[in-house]
C-alpha cells in the first residue's frame, strides 16, 4: 500500500503564512505612497484650473459708471433764459425742485405759468425735468446698461400715455448718447393740450423732460413742432449739465 505524503506540522504552516503577510505589507505601503504623491502634485489638473477660475472672475467685473453725480440743483440744469422763453409767466421763475433722498442719484424740477392776454386769450405752459443716475454693480450690471434699460422703459411709458392721441416718436439727434422725442395731444380741463416729451440717455444718466401747453379763451394751442423744438433745446442743456456737475 502506497503511503500519502506526510502533512506539514501546524507550526510550520503558521510560520509560512506570517512570512507571506509580511512580504505583502511593503507593497501596499508603496502603492499608498504613490497615490498620496499624485494628489499633492502642484502640477496636477486641479492646480491648473485655478488660473482659469481667476480669469473668469476678472471677466465678470462690470465697467465703472461714467458719471458719479448729478447737478446739485436740477432747476439750474436749464438756463434761466430758456425756461423764461418756454414758460413766459412762470409762477416761480427759479423752478420748484422735487424732493429727493439722494441728490446724486435722482433729482427733478418743474415750472408752470399762465400768460393771460385778456380778450386775446391766454397761454398755459408746463415744463418739468427729471434726472436718474445708475451706478455699476457686480451681479446686476454696469451703470450704462442699467440706464439703457430705464431709458427704454421711459420711452415706452411716454408712448403709452393714457388718453393720448396722435402719438409720434422720433429719434432726437445730437442729444446725449441716445434720445427719443414723443409728441401727442391730450384733452383735459375742457382744452386740448399739446405735449412733447424728450427722453435722453447720457451714459449712465437718463433725463426725461416734458413740455406741454394749451391756449385758453380762443387762443390757439402751441404747435407740436414748436413744443419739440423747445423741449429738445432744454434737454440738450440738461445733458450738458451732467458732466459739468462732476468738474
């Protein structure tokens, strides 16, 4: 009968297992060390992404606003001679300034008066002007872009005046960065008033000027062309007053 090979003793088996385990440990340590070196490599892909992220932040910066203030007294933004021509018998020749919580951001002024010529009739005139300035803000937009949006809204608002008839809108050349003149007629107090509104944008500032009038007691109401001419002249002066205020 053939004998089977003698089995190794338990003590010898345990010794071999211990030797194999010890031999495997250094391999695992080396592998772990390689992984750690790769993660800390300054030239790794994660490190290369940082300059791109920085460039992205630079690209999101908005352009600074052109103007940082408005005329301190909006009533003086239009020459006294001009307001006297447009509103001959103004109740307050110096104008009536509107209230503002921040005169560097917004301001307004108005004039009105009745030129009474007795039996020859009377002429009523109203003139008002408003300034709105926008700053540049990250996450919102540049002052110029924000003003451009407000400019569009003001033009749309003027064109949609309730009860207006014969509304016309035309570009007002040579007034600020961009400008639109809107004319229409409006009936009130039993008379027909002629209106001319000029909305102009000068960089980050929007100026809205309204000039209207009517004839009483048989007097003729002013022609639309005369109203536009006067309103455009006054708006040009107001636009010029904005950079002058920053000097």
